[in-house]
């Protein structure tokens, strides 16, 4: 029996004896297939046991199953009750989900003020994703200045979705003075964290002729290729168009750049602490790649 198998055996024994933390951990392992065969039904069962004992993360994860209708009949009312119990114990992800439910009337009576309250509460506790949702909510009300404030706070914490939304804001002049250079910087910061929407935006922008500057088809191809690897279908279609406009030499340079990028990211993944969701290449790495491959 290897280390992973022994660990699961020990945790299983604890879970069978009623340890709620061990029960939660088994639910997590079966949900992602860590040291066990992925099995969502078994994951649900262990989360259910743990949540019954008030484990706040298990409650939040169980709520997702009910909210989406995964291996159980869709029941947003039950999801709400579980999220609420989890949020009252301070779990920020549950607070964000409650905010989303109230904003859009999902399983509850729509109440935007209540939704915003939950999102603000989550962000103040350090959950950057909540401020992205809050910024989107303000944007839907066309309160773009307030939306930008929310995006900046989350973007400064490294949130790639917030950075993408700031790029959109600067590109179109939503809540800020229109500034393409700033938009590109935010898109690139987000794209470096593997955000496919920002990768597509960079691909599109580098395809354009702006203020007497020629399009940079190699960089456009590079970013669109990364987006396509993230299953963005628009990027796939744009790459077909780009290939018809690029020389074989340009395509080969772009492909070499993609290969080097992916190799560097793999090195970063290998050295990251477990749990970091968004490895990012350093500015030095990027400058080295641009210098060697694109200039």
C-alpha cells in the first residue's frame, strides 16, 4: 500500500467513526479523484454526512450539488439553506453564492440590496471573487464608476476575472477615461493567469492597425492559440482566419513562442505550493521570451 492509499485508509476509518473533518475530506477526494477513483455520488454522500454535523465547507460543497442538480434532483431552496448555514459560520464562498442568488432571484425572492450586502461582506473578509460579482452587478445597473472601483480592489489581489473586466472598462471607457494601453496591460495581466477571455481580447487587439502601428500577427496568433487551448471556440475560428494572412515563418515563430510559454508554465506548476490557483509568469520571463522569439 503506497502513501496515498494508506492516507485514504486512515481517513476512511476516521470518517466511519463520525469525524466530520475526515468526512468532508473524503467528499473532496471523491469529487476530484485524489487518491481515489472520481465518484460524485460517493462525494455527495460524504459531504452530506459532514454537513449534517455542521461542517461549513461541506455545507457549501453540498449546496453546489443541489444548486446545479448534480447526482441529486435540482433544489435551489435546499441549496440556499445550506449556503446560509455555511455563510453564518463565516465561509466566504457561501456568502458569494448567497449574493449571487439574491441578485438574480435564484431559489430566493430577488433582492439586489441583500445580494450586494452578502457580496460586500465576503469581499471585506478577503474573498476577491465576491468583488468581481459586485462589480458586475453595478455594471448591470450602468453604475460603471462603482463597478471599476470593485474590479480594481479585486484585480490588485491578482483576480484574473477582475483584471479582464478592467481591460474591458478601459478599452470602452466604462467608468474611466478610455485608454487602450491600460486596457492591454490589464488584459495581459489577466491572460498571463490563463484567462481565455483576456487572451482572445489580446489576440483581437494585436490584429488591429491602431494609430499608424501595424498589426502584430505573431502576438495575435500566440494569444489566440492559448485561448484555443482553453477551449475558446471564437479563438479557434480567428486562428483559421489568421493562418490565411500569415507567412509560414510567422506561424512557426508564434508556435515556438507558445511552446516556450507552456514549458515555462509547467516549470512554475512544478514548483508552486499546493493550492495556488493561478500561476503567473514573471515579467522577466515574458521579456526574455519576447526578445528571443518575437523581435
